[in-house]
């Protein structure tokens, strides 16, 4: 276990301990549909340097009156205190082609520049009961370090000053700088560490002082009297006032609906519904305050750089890796060629040999005409942060699954295995009742009864006489994309080049512990004057039925890919987490122990979410271009949030129980008995869940000894209330929200948030290229209907003559496939500055011996889990993770190096 060095901490998520001394407005309350919340709380007070005997009492009892008056130190003896400030060179917020030379020049510029520092005492003046006068000094850049500049300053600190609990900082350089840390030396109670990791703006741009608190944690009621006002004002300013357009350097956290996915000013066809309302419930995003569209006044105008609070942006090493990857993959070259390719946007691959050649010779792009630039091409420069890329040929690494077995994707066993150990292990569920029925309105969508009959099933379930017997023995499982997709079939089919069905896929659990596919049901609802159409396809030996089965699998895989990306990945991790991140910064001070516990789990998520809104999930973005659901993709995500998302079910044990994949068993490991014994995601995921929960339990119990401490923590209660009422306000009245009254309640809530950001996200993200990089294995779109659905004579004859060509026409087109391959490669990459769960200790945790010891146990347990997973992957009795040509299941191994490794659990949804 390694202690994270505060000088070189890679997180660019702010310490959040900042405030302005220029606060003059009074309380400003605003109401919304979800209740009344304080949007900005500004109190009138005097500058700390004023010595007038005037006071502003701010939320403090009579024993600790806080004021802005300061007292003179008189003839009090002083002693010298040395302060060292670590500053990282700022390149202006972007990665440019001359990155390295800029770094050298920037370091030279920083040497000799000045930071104005003021030391703040934790105590009040004993004579006046007022805040003590701050001690001011000027720190100058004196020494170049490997990763920045060291500033130094010497203070004359009065002996009666008390402990230093905060440092005010003002920056007199002409560019923003990234403040890593401040350390006070030569104090009897020190050294005192202040982990900053925050951008500080130049004085001429932002003439306010920043405050950084020491690494020591305090509950609100325990805050030293000399720091209470600063703690409260810091939070007031981070909330903002809900007005105006946010500037790139600001650090304001506020909420808004998803009204920026469309671009109606460019084309009215790109208008998209607002997500985050009664008609389309959705989590909230960070407010940007951009101007609204002319064509659709409810929507914000499209822009190339979406605001995120300054400290949420990628670190330079992360941005550099992100940029380098997109260049090497040729993403800009693909998008620059879209118009040329769109002359025949449905151009598919002529053969599977052509697909294989992608990994041998690459993909050759035509040269585009600049005058035909599309919306997506105009957006992409901000996505990759690079001007141009002149590559004409794209080169793809062979995915690991193909390296091990070229024909893995053709196998029914692999099709079933990936539901348990692939990139989407969250959809498989136990069949609990028979017969299968739709819950949709039969007057609109047709008869609700499934076409999967008992005769179809019972002929294939060896050892069981009836379906009911197999259900009782928990042997039947299902992928169910029927009711979610069926209402959109007719809408999607109005779009050229795509199609959709509602689908169900049944599996049987064999004696070997593996799943066997039994049947696929595809359904088209009543539409265009035609009755409902549905058909069941089964594995077969006859050539015609075999090729129909393969086509049906392609449709189901497209459904699974869409559900995985839109629901289990985007919605349940990135999107659902953003309100938690916003509320944490608005309601929990950086001094708060819960803030410090959650801090690593928030890293980069808001930045990657903003990039997704720019390029991936926006109108005419990569998802719409490449997925079956096209322009209805995000709307379907909203339906899934409305119908399926529950916070309590995001906890891994609850999710498994809800899907019928586990039963509570106090005698079993982690308290659960799995329905499928060899379920690699669940087996390994529960180890990570249990380790996280143990760490969180020890941490929370140290600060919250009983329920009264939880209930009386005003910051904590405001945080949880705001998450429900505002961040997830469309679900505020749901009964399943956990209460927050006991330490156990808090442990369960924090464990769930930490799991979503770490284990859940890792499970659905870092194997995307491994399994989706060869797109026939996980097509994102099925472009044509089944040959048996109302076929013309010509369609049926073409299928019989060349079924392989029919399958190729169903799979993604060339542009769709290559776009998705590039994106999956990018998303599967670990950054060199990745922070893996439990790998390094946060400096604030090292301040407390109890917490330090608990973290060391956490780190040790995670290393043990790595060994357990390695052992499981070598056990040939576990056929869902070990066997000839199989990719071992390593997604829950906590640690990894950079690149596409198929393992590693970062703290946060950082990519």
C-alpha cells in the first residue's frame, strides 16, 4: 500500500475548499417543482483585514461567536514558519501540438512569480471572541521540480495565533495555475498539509481569494470556531445563484435538465425531447446557462465546449492520452470522411474476409470535401482537442477474443457465456413465471401472450419433464427486451437503414453450469394496418433454420448492445452519478469526512459526461448513427429510467436478488447464494462489493458513533435531501429511497454510490473492445428485418441463395462498424494517471491513524482478491471463465496498467 504523495496527486477534482471574500447579497431563495432550495446564500460581512468592531454572526452558538473583526497581535512573541507550495504548470486548459515546449516555457514563467498567502487560525481571539487577523505573506517561485514549481514563503507567526486551519490564496500571475499542495513546516503541531489539487485563477480575472483547508476532517458540529464561517461561505459560493451563462474558469455546481442533446437551429430534424420532466423523467445534469435555441426555446443552443466546473476537467496527462488515442485511432479521419461515405451510408462489407482485413490492412478512407462538413464533424474537434489528423488508413488492433479464437462469435455457447462474463452481465434474469406475457396494452401492440410455447422448451430441457419443473429448479433464464423496445418498433422503422423488434431470449442451465440458448422470440406490434407479427427461432441443424437462427441472434445482440450502452452503462453509471457529484460539492464541505470518502469516486465523471453530450448521445451523434434505436435512443433511456431505475437496486446484492440471480443466505459468502454457481461477474463483483462495504463501514463508524450524530449532521441531511428532491427529482416521491437516520443507512448509501462508480462501471466498460471490437460478435444495429417477416418472393429467394450476404446486410455498415470500433477502443483504454480503487491512500486519510489502518486493510484485501480471481481463472471446472480459446474474466481485478487490459477497477467512471 502506497501513500499518495500530495505533491503529485493526479486528481483534478477540486479540494472544493474555496470561497470569495466579496459577498454582499442577502439570502436568495428560489423554488422549483421539487420544493424550495437555497440557491445562493450570501451574507453581508466585512473584509477580514478590517479592524472595525462590527460583527456578522453566522450559524454559531453563543459559545463560538464568529465575526469579521480581527485583533492586533501587539507585542506577542513570534516564531518563523516556512510554507512550501507545489504548483503545476498550466497550459491554458487544453492540449496543443507544442505541448512539451509549452511546459518548459511555462515553468520558466512561473519562476519568480508570486502567490499571496494568508494563514487562518482555527481559534477566535480570546479577548474579543472575534476571528483572528490573518497573517499575510508572499510566496515566490524559487525552484523548478520535475512536475512543476516550488514556491516558498516565511511567516512570522505569533505564539498565541493557534493552529493554522486554512490558507487564503491569491494568484498574481497572468495565467491560471494548478495548485497541488501547501505544507507548513516548523510548527509544533506540524507539519500541516493542505491538499489542494485545484486551479487558481489570476487576480485580474478573478479578484477573489481562495481558501484551502487542512487535510484534517471535521463534521459540521466539530468545526473549529475560527473556520466555521469560511466553511459555510465556501458552500454558498459553489452553489451559485442559478443565473447567467457559466464561464470556463468558474467552479459553480447547479442542476439542469437534458435540454442540450438536439440542435434544432442547425436543422429542425435534430430537435430532441427534453429529458428531465414529467413526460420524460431523467436525472439532472450540471447547469451551463447557455442561450436557448431560436427554433426550440426550450432547448439550449449547441456549443463546442460544454461547461463543467473548472476542477472537473481532465488532467493534462489524461487529456494527452485521450487525444493521442483518438489521433492514433483515426477518429477525426473517419468523421471527416462521413459525407463521402454518406453518399452510400448503407455500404456494408462484401464478405467476412473483408471484415477480417480491417485488422490486417486497416480501413481506407476516401478524401472528404470540406464544404460538406456535417454537424458531427464540426463537433468532433472539441471532442478530441486536436485540429486535424491527416491519416487516410485506420488500423485496428485485433481484439483479445479474436486472438484466442477466430470463430468465437459463431458459437451458441459463447453467445450464452457472455451474458454471465461478457461486457453486459447485468441483463440476464431468472424466469419466475409461465407463460410469458407482455404488460403492454394489447389494443395497441397486439396479443400479450408469448409465442414461446412449452412444446418448444420442453423438447430441449434434458432431465426435466415440464417447464414448471425447470422453473421451480431455477433452470430457465432470459434476456427480456420485449416491452421496452416494442413501443418504438414502428417509430424506428420509419427511419431508413435500421429496424427493430421486441425480443425475448431463453436459456437453460445445464449440468455443467453453462447456459444453453433455447429460443429467440422476435415481435413486431400492430402497425401500418398489419396485425402483430411474432416468430420463435431455435438452434437447428437444417441449413435454412440454422441461418434464420443466426440472423435472430444478430437482432438480439443489437438489442443487447443498445440496452447495455444506453441503460446499464450510460444511464446507471455516468448519468445517474452526476447528481450525486453535484450535490456532494454543493452540500458537503471539503472538510466533511463523507466528502473526503466520496472524493475519489467523482474524478473526471462530469467531464466525460459533457463529452458524451457533445458527440456520443447527441442528435446525429455516434449513438444515433450506429445503433438500431437511432434518434429514439435517449428517449428509450428515459423510459428505462422511469420504469426500471431504483437507487436501492443499484447495490449489487439487491440487483442480483431482484433479477433472481441470487438468494439471501446468511451462511453463504457475502450473504448470498448465487442461482448460477459459476457467474463470473457476480462471483468477483461480490468480492469487490464486500471489500468496499467493509472499508466504508469502518470509515463511517469512526465518525458517526450513533444515530443522533447522523440525524444532526445538517450538511449530510441537506446532501441526501437534495439528491432526491433535485438531482433525481423526477423520482422524489418513490417509496424505495433509503432513509438516512443511522450509521448503517449511511454505510449502505455510500457503499452503493462507490460501487456504481467503481465496480459497476468497470464491469460494463473495460471489455467493450474485447468483445465489441469484432463487431459481428456484438453488432450495435440490425439494418434489415428477418427474411420470414412478410417477405417478398425476391427477398426470400435471395436469402435462400446467399444467406451469408443476408447476414452481412443485417450487420452494421462500414461507417457504423468503424465508428463504433474506434469509440469502443477509446472507452476501453486505461489512462496512465488512472486511480484504481484502494491503490493509493488519500492524504486526508493518512491524517487519522484509525482511518489509515482501515485503508491499509482495504488495500490488503484488494490484493488478496486479485489472487483469488487469478485462481478462479485457472480452475477448469469453472467453464464460464476458463477453457480453450476463452478470455478469462479479469474485469474485477482491482489494479491494472495503462491501455486496453481487460482488468482494473478505477475509483470513478472516468472514461
